[in-house]
C-alpha cells in the first residue's frame, strides 16, 4: 500500500443514495486534462482508478474532458472506455470537438498558401526532419523518420506517407520530428522566420508542433468554458509537458503529476502522483476538499 492509498477505492467513485435529488457537489466545475503522461499511464493506458474518478466527478455534476495534442482519430481509440461530457480540445488547441455531436465546434486551421510555403521551406532546409501533417479528420506524413514511425505506432494510427502537394487542405497542425540534439536549430529558424505567423512549441524534445497563431490548449480550454457556460474560476487543468503551459496558466488551479517536465511542475499549483498512480483520481480528491458539498 502506498502513500496515495484510497485513490482507487471504488466506493468513493460510486453515486450514493443520499445524493439523489440534491445538487451535485461539482455543479459548475470543469476539469480538462492532458492525456499522454497525465490521464494515461506510462504505457498509454487508461487506469480503472482514473475511469472511476471521471465517472464520479460527472455524476456529481462536473464537466470533464481532455485537452490533448492528439488527433481526433487517436483520441477515438480511447472513447469506448473514457467517458467525457464536454467538448474536447484536440491538436493542441487547433480544434475543439464535440464527440457527442460528432462535429467540431471551433477550429483554427492554418492558412493554406503560407502553410504550404512553410512546409516546403522547412523540409528543404532540414532534410532529417520528419514532417507530420494533420487535418481535422485525417493525418498524413510528408516525410518519415524513425521518430515519426514510432509516434504513429504509439498513437495506434496507420502511417500514410504522401507527397506534400498531394495532401488535401486545410491543415490544422504540423509536427516536426527529430532527435533532440538536432531540434534546437529547427525551432530557432522557425521562430525567427515564421514566429509572427504561427504558434510553435515543443511538446517533447522530439516534437516541435506548429499551429495557427492563437491556437493552443489555453485558448481551446477557454473556448470550452464559453460553450459550456463555465466560469474560469472553476476550471481545473492537468498537464505534464511543455505544450500544456497555456492550459495550466488559464485555470483556477492546475495540477501536474510527479513525472511532469520541470518547467510544468514550476507553474503547477499542485503536484500529484505519477501518471502510473491515478493522477486524475488524486485531483478529484483535492477538489472534494475545495467543494465539500453536502456529502
């Protein structure tokens, strides 16, 4: 038994008969969580403890969803076991998607001509780069490398390699991939030449992600709040990596697991157990103290 014993006690996450007819303790409260390294464990699996915590939070009136860099189809893999009741922030904030309606409710695509010019320039200048191109409902690889190949295996999607000129537009995000020691000059060049046109950030040392200006997890989270009528004073977010910075900063209180990048731990309001130890369940326990309700 560890120091976070009790997080996975299933009775804690089941509705109680005494709750019937009462307001839920989490009415008007929203949780948005990153997936990889936060909601999912290190094996990219969804634990029973986190499933039960999400279910309990929603049964008590809360709104729960994800804010992820994953594509729509990579998110769909988890939908049979992951219950959400609010739109999801996908592609690092380029798309807000309502899985109940099976439709996007907000999108920030890349401008077609400038996106083409950017892609061609980067591919020619850095021939080692893997180049992943994401549409709102599809994904292609303009050039593969070992990082991209491993990435598509990990997100359980087929790697469809296609020449840049044959990839349909509009695009919502690029992933530039490579070994960490080579990615610094990539980011430096991209920021210097294209920093006024795009929002760009590392999501890990291997991935440099490119979105339209104004698209990030933070703006996506604020969009979900507006859609659902949630005051940002009752928004709680979880994240572990550099692309979660804006998500963490827009919340009333943000949480990071013990495995989070140091820069994210520094801005988090609370450090929670490692993603292998039910981080979401621990966050819900914290919120029970903030919203004691009538239980």
